């Protein structure tokens, strides 16, 4: 398997520190608001990475943290007259609710910053003792950026260039504008913990280093997050971790691309974000996950309703094909007609292609192409009046369904019961489009009655009325079936 390593700016063969065992840490949310689609993308990307690493035989220990003490949390708590703990717990619960619906597997450990205050303080003490950090008269602790020779190696930034534009905020006691906080002295209206430096709270960057060392050991194999975390968060993690342990912190740095709206990065700070719940109000969660997997994880992803509509059509096509295959396999008698050799060759090509795509830096977009490839193959066989009745076709359909089941466990989509999903999708689309199902049922029944009495003018008029609603009617041996066009 190849993974793109942000540190080396190249794809590299993935070789864990301990063969068959992967230590993976991903930065989680700062719990002060509802999650947006950018959070959903990051969660899906690293969920699929964990799933695939396990699929190919690795034992993965996956850690994802919650930042439950932070300036934004404190600000919201003070504005609402609540405690930071109350705010954090509210949005952690909301996170779980959103991500469970999205099919995100729970990590092996989900530490909260407030549970690791002691470890963070101890790490800051080690850095002070080694000369990489210093205390100020007011009780703050800062990391000496210039004491770490490798600062900037992840982001590709030059220390001198960064310093030329840096300024010290009034009231700060930094030796250098580039230095960053490891510990912040207590201020009125903020949560406080005791430490060797006096009462206060940890800086944001410190928690991930302390948690990684305690829960995974260093060096960890994979550290992940969004591209917005490369600088300063991950750069600072590297500096404080490697300065403390005197060696490598992480072997592979993996970052997912931004979600954009109108070509602009989506974020809460820009005020152009769409929450996951906004999307769930109109689309099924599995449609959102399917949409997020439609692009390779490092590339930008442009969000739009049109994109979700296309994802909805795509996932419906796969589930409809699954349902058709499942129905076809109920046939009692099969012919002995032989399939052309190229049918099995095409199937094998898609099976190998899916694996090759996932091995190539988790290219889910390309892997999805092979999902549609086997769906097209199945449709071609079932539509053929001769081959559709072949016993060999039945074996191919079973093989395709088995492949789809395996791929579903890797991608976290397409694993639901076909008929149940299609019914839920139909209901969701009716609601979103404002179509009254009872009215459609009535029109379909009226059309059927008109056909029985040979009132074709009325039958055609009803058909046109249904088409105007976006409804198509299929006349089947068991009666008319309707769906949203």
C-alpha cells in the first residue's frame, strides 16, 4: 500500500514500525459547535483508512481526541452562562450522533484534553528542563521555536521568513514572536488546573503530543487530520514531541483536502459552512458518505446540492442493481449456456482494480469506478435474454454480490439491505421534493383503472400529470410500480 506523506511530499510504501501493527492518531474536534461537512470528510477519510488497513491484515490501534478546553469553548460557555464542561459534553454528544449515522467506527481510544492535564504538564516540564521551553513571570510556559532545528519541515516554511511577519501581542512575555504556548496562566472566567507552573490550563498543541506518547508510544505510524492543521498545529506537535523524546515523532503524515463552497474553503471562521445536520434534513446519511468518497481524499471537494443529487443517483443505481441481482438469483431453473471468456476477465479486472485503487493512496474515487464497473457487467448479463438464464451468469452474480459486500465493509457504504435502503431513499426524496405519496398512489391507481377500461386518453393524461411531478410508472407483471425520476 502507498500513502502520500506530507512530510516528504511523495507517495511512499506504507511500512509500520512493528510489522502488522499500526499506531494511528487523528486530531478530533474542538467541541464548541455542531460539526460541518468538513468534519464529515475528515472522519470518513480516516475511517476508511482504518477499515482498509485492517482489511489487508493489520492490527490497528486508532486514537482520536476531543479538545474539551479551548478559547472557543470558554467563550461560548461564558456567553451562555454555562461551564466549559457542559458546552464540550453537549457537542461531543452531537458529534457522536452525527458520526454514528455516517457509519464512522468508534476509535480504540477517545481521550479528552481535560483527562490528560497531568501528562501535558509533565511534558512541558521535560521541555523546560531540556532548554526547549521557558516560564514567564506571569506563569505562562512557551516553547522556544528556535531551539528546535527542524521547525518548519512539515509545512515547508522558513523560520526567518515566518519571523519577519511575526509580532508579539501586548501582554505576552515571549522571548521570540514565533514561540507558542504550552501552558497558559489562569485568567478570570476560565477553567483552572493546578500545575508546577501555577494555576492555569494547557495550550492547544500540547494535548496531541502527550496523548500520542501515552496511548501509542513513539514514533507513531500515522498522524492524520485536515490540511488546515499542517501549520501551526502539526508543526508545533512535531517540535515539542521531537524536542522532548530526541527522536522521530511520526512516520507518515496524512492530510485530507478541504471542502469548498464556491471554490472557497468551508470553515466556521469564514461563516460559509454547512452542518452535517443541514444535510441530514434533506439527504440520507449514506448518500453524504457516498458523496464524500467520490473524490480522492487529498483533492479539494466542491460541495453543492447538485453533487449530492448526483451521489444520490449513483448510490440508488448500485442498490437497484443489487436488488435486481438478488431477485434474479431466485430463479428456479438455469440453462447451461456458456459465458464468453471476456466476462470473467472483466470481472477479475474490476476485482483487482478495486484493490489497486485502494492501495494507491486510498483512491476511493477510482475504487468507486470499479463498483460501477461490476454493476454495469451485472446489468448487461441480466438484460441478455440468453445469458441472463445461464447458470454461469448466476455464479458471476453471486461473485459480484460477494465483492460488493467486501467493498461495503471497506468503504462503509452499500452494505444496507437493498429493499430497505431503496424504500428509505424514496421517502427521503419525496419529502425533499414536496411530493405527496398518497396523491401519487391515488393517481397511479386511477391510471390503472383507466387502462383496464381502455380509457387511454385519461390514462395518458394521468401519466403526463405524474411526469410533471417527477414520477415515473413502470408496468410490471405484479402491477404498476412508481418511483421518482
